[in-house]
């Protein structure tokens, strides 16, 4: 059993997410995916929509997050930052509730209510679940690519999956014990995703993420810098992968590190100017090297990818390497050889 918890607040359009979960829900098979919707707040229109799914048994459970009030929110944060506290408290409560509802489950699958799942969603997570259980170097399985905009992905790469040192925080599968037995005692009052990204929680583990991510239904909750329009619109491809037939052993750390790092540092090195001017077009894989986080950010801005770092880690990076498509060729934005680790003070 892998329970899915869908986090809802005030969007009746949660129905679009739920309709696709119901549509693609596998019948039979070795893994079941009961759907739990957890709602924060008291939006009546959204409540009516969710209750309709619960009444018709299209979802397993409908739970409501009790209002925790304002006492745990510092007065100076009760303005624009209130939502981050409410969301973090909702996550802690709902994850605890779902693990209690399904005590035999070893994992939980977490979704925001504005994600549109692909036809192979259940196949992907069912197969990746096996990888998660057998490889202790993996913290979570994600269906999200932070650099998944049109032009930055291989549109024929529906089977391409990567290891990443960055926790994506959208559409992810987590083992029950991944954050330790006392995770709910340490859970932060706000910014829960950045807390997970801290080395104390990551503990050197990676996440698995795809080349092509699912489609968001609308602007993301709590994005306050218009980054949805800039970075979160996606290329939507219609395909279905039978992940049960895919050999995923290449994602295990010992195999992946050897093959991925060899591929990256065997690729010819180019300058930013050479890349942007599309010189040497016959070279379909190239490496753009950076010496520090400031240089990485310069490259990221120039290439139109996410430039922010969390605990020193660029989005999607693995061993400091960010892999994107640019002008129809694969580009590895990579630290110089001899890299010794992330600068944790960089942000």
C-alpha cells in the first residue's frame, strides 16, 4: 500500500487533479494507491468538491486540518509569511495522519492539488518504489524537474531519469523512516521544504527526478515572485511509459556515479559565448564549467534556468552538475574537475 495525500486549500480545481488520479488508478496489481485528500482552511466551494469524491468513494479519505491558530506564528511573520507557517503545519499534521491511517505502509506519496498527473504516474511510482526501498542512498522519488521548461528538456526523453542532490518538493514519494523516527518532533514551523534540503536531513542522499515533469494546473501556492510564469510552465507531451519493464538499476549510486561523471567530464568543454553562439554544432553534448556559485548563477541567468541555491545546491544538481538542453543539445553545467562539495553558505 502506498497512500497518496493530496494537499488542498481553496481551489475547487482540485477536481482536475483528482479526476486524473481516479482515471489512471490501477485496478489490481501488487501495489494499491489509496487517495487521501487533506484540506486546510474552510473554503466551502473546495470542501463541496472534495466531499463529492468522498461520498462516491472515489477517494479513500477526506481529512480536515484543524485550525492551529496564530500563536505559533511570530507576530512579525503574520503578514506575508503566514502562508508558509500554515502550509508547514498542515504538512506535518497530514503526513502524521496518513501514516496512522495506513500503519502497514512503508512510504507516502505527496501531491499538491494543482498538479496534473500523467498516464504513467502510477507505473512510475510503483517501479521507483522498489528502487527507493533497496537503495539507502536515495531519500525520495520525485516526478518534478525544476528546469523542465520548453527548450530546456529533451522532448523525446520520457524515459530519462536522473539522480539529484536537490529535493524538489513537488510530487514526491518518501519512505516512512526517511527523516528518522522523531521527524515530527523536529519538523519546522515554516519552510518545511528548505528544512528537508538542509544537510542534516538529506544526509548525503539523493532524490530521483525525471526529464519531463507533470503539468501544473495553475500558479503554484505561495510563489510570490512571478517565477511560475518564468520557470514553471512546461512542455506537455502525450506518452505512456511502462516503467515496470524498465531496468532502473542504472540509478543505483555506484553504477550511476561512475557512468554519469564519466559522461559529463568526457564531453568537450565550451565557453558561455561559444554555447550561446552555437559554435561547434556537431557536438551534441558539451560541458560548461563554473568555478564557484557566483559563476554558476551568471550561467543560469544567461541560459534561463533557475539560479537560486538551497543549502548551496543548485536546483536539479548532482555532484554540482546541472543537466539541461540548450539549442537542441545537451549541456552539463558542471564544476571544474576536482570539485570537493557544495558551498553550504551560498544561496
